[in-house]
C-alpha cells in the first residue's frame, strides 16, 4: 500500500477526484491545509480522512512554516506528497526533502503561465488552447519534470471562469491517472523529463490526455 499525504488550501475538488477514483494500493493517510477555512477539509473529514491544519499565518517566516509542515508530513512516511490546490510557495529545502515524491497540479500548459491567474493570462495572450500540467516539484516554481498534461480549446466567448471550469474537469481526470501511474511505477525521471516505461496510445498529431 502506497501512502499519500495531500496538501490543499481551498475547495479540494482535486482531492475529491483522487479519493473517488479509489486507486488500487493507495491510502490517503492525511490531508493537510494551510487555511483553517478550506472547504476541502470539511469534505475530507466527512470521508473519515485524517486532517490537519498548519496555518501559515502562525509562523514568522516561510522557513519555520515549511519545517513545521515537514515534521507533520514525515510522521506519515508518505510515498507521495500531492499538492492539490496548495497555494503556498514551498522553500528549496522542502522541495529537496521530498525530491521525486512531491507532485503538483497546475492550471496551465507549463512552461506557459507559471504562477497565478493562469486563465486570465491565457485569454489575454490569445492562446487557442489551455490546459493543466501535473509535474514533479523542484525548487524553481512550476518548472519540474512533467508527468502529464491535458489540453482544452479556448472558445471566443470564454471568460476566465468558463475556461477555469473546462480546465478543472480535465484536472479531475488527469490527476487520479497520474497518481495511479506514479504509485504503480509506470515512469521514471530523467533530468527534466518523465520517461514512461511502456508506450501509451497517443495520436501523434493531436496530443490530448497524458
Ligand atoms: C486547481 O485549478 C489547481 O490546478 C490549482 O488550484 C486549483 C485547486 O482546485 N493549483 P481544488 O481546490 O482542487 O478544487
């Protein structure tokens, strides 16, 4: 059984997608939020998951917060630490401590639009497609090896909200699949690339999920 700690800051719909996927040989051992009012915490508690709050505002600096978070996470000895809408930038020490077992979901097609306000920026840039990226976390923000990406069209009438909704529905498909592939050892990291051990069915002209 592979142990996963999930970090959230808000709604928790990606957490929910992972839990509801019932991935074989996976146990969500804890859900941790940096915000006490995160909606996802309520849902996690209703599912009987163990939850914790480590409120970043209670720490004088990022380093102290990260150390407290690491101490809590390490109690669970997780195989994977999943950032599912966790809205804090993590220190280099944190990223190195969980190297190759720290995974984030980001709502853009990286390396385009790292950071915040991704949907507004994609619309403003005139992109015809948008999407999400699941990647290993390294000290450089939103730059680690990419596990999977999902692509959606941008429509003329899109607003940041409508685009966010379309991308989110792909996030919910892609994240459980990526977690499944991680825990079943279906890929390895080679420099900044993720190499799959077996071929997956992709249309070589249009790249969609994975
Ligand atoms: C998602 O769009 C995720 O890509 C981003 O934050 C959002 C979190 O949504 N990092 P939720 O809390 O999982 O509903």
